[in-house]
């Protein structure tokens, strides 16, 4: 490593930019100079003198005279760095990071027999699964719980940010997976609420996708919606099915009431294109928050000055026990 005086100067200069835990110690920095001056005055007054005459004047070499100050200089530098260490210097390092904060979401999808209806090609359930998978892929910062329901709700996945796991769970959604027949909208919403209600995140939503025919379950859908509202959970309801006459017509009224009661929003999906637009709308309405996090690191610098102080102490001690000191004093 090359000796670079410019680099050392800038390092010493940076001392003035440090912060100190115990800044009062810095008032003692002139102490080495005061001790040096006091010792010089004391030694000059108490020094024994012998008057001798020489034929020629005895001239002391300037270099030797300068070297005579070396022991006290080393001790003074050692004390200087000890004082700096006692003042506990530290350097403030500012940090900043961008963090995306997701939302807590429960996604409940109807897999009852009526979802096999082909008024939406290839079927209501197939389109719902396909676009739900695409939606989950976009929401990488969110934690999502997945519920399948027919005559009873089934927890396919608890809250998780693992989109791969959620996608695999969605692919397994088929009619007949739940033995209880019918459509239990109230129970499905109740299970969705239970998954996210205790979370500290203030942004909590539930998405209820069905053809709207509430024919089973123990919990009234409107009661569930009121419960969601009390927990600050908005419910987005999506009715899937064509506007054409069908043996399994879509019941919009229940889904509309659920959304209205919970301060959410109702959507009607009549084909793949409109369902795609609905998921895009929800994605826009429930954007992730971007947080800029700032924090400050205090880097302790005592470890820099203490070894330097020890080094100068060792040098002064080495000089003290060697014969050099006697030569310099002579």
C-alpha cells in the first residue's frame, strides 16, 4: 500500500464531520500541548547547569535538537487519539429504500354445479379460473387467501404471498370438489372475512365470484356483508353469466346488495373480455402503496482511533526503554 499524504489529510479533515456521543471530551484536545509546554517550562527552570569554556563555540545540530522533542511528541499524539476515542466518534450514514406494501385479500370462487353452465364459453368456472390465475400473477406484493365454495366453503389456501402455490390451487378447482350442493354465498364471505379480519394492514378486500344464486349455508349474505364492513373489509362481487335466458340464471340482486352494504363494488361479467376488464378495474382500484423508507445508521469510529493511540503508546514506550532517549537528552 503506497503512502498517500493527500488521502491521509482528507481522512483527518473528515474528523470535523463526525458526530460525538461525549463531545465534552473534545475540550481536552489542547491538553497534550499544554502538558508539553508546562514540562518544557518546568525543566528549563529546574535544569542543572554547568558552565564550561571552550576555545571554539559548541554548536548543537538542529536535527538533534528536533529529535529531542520526539518522545514527548509521541506521547502527545497518543494522548490526542485517546481523547478522541473517549469522545466516542460516530458517522451518520443515511439510507433509503423503496418498499411496495401489498394488501390482504380473500378470493372466493363459486364451484357449484351452476358454474358448469356454458352460456360463457367454455364455462363460467373455466373463465373464472383462467382470469383469476392471471389476476394472482399480477398481485405479487399481496397476501391472498383462496376459498372455493358450493353448498359449503372450503379453504384452498390461507393467506400467502406465494403466487405459484395459489395458481396450482386454482387449477384444482372443479365442480364436485365439495360434496354439499348449492351455493353458500354468506358462508363463503364469512370464511373470507375470518382469513383477513385480524390482519394489521388497513387495506383488506374480499372478492366474491359467483353466479349469485344463494341456495345454501347458515349465514345470510347481507349479514356477512355487514360483518365485513365492521372489520373495514370492502367486498367486490362479480356475477358471471350471459345476459341470455338460461336454466341457471344469474342472480345479480344478492351480489349487488353484498357490495353495496360493504362499501365495495358490483361487476357483471358476461364473457371473457368483460371479466378481464373487471379484474383490471379491481387491480387499478386496489393499487399497492409505494413506501419510501429512510433510516440512519450510526457507524462507530472508536475502533479507528484506539489502535492509532496504542501504536503511538508502543512507540513512545519503545523509545523510553531504549538508549535513544539518553542520547537525545544529552
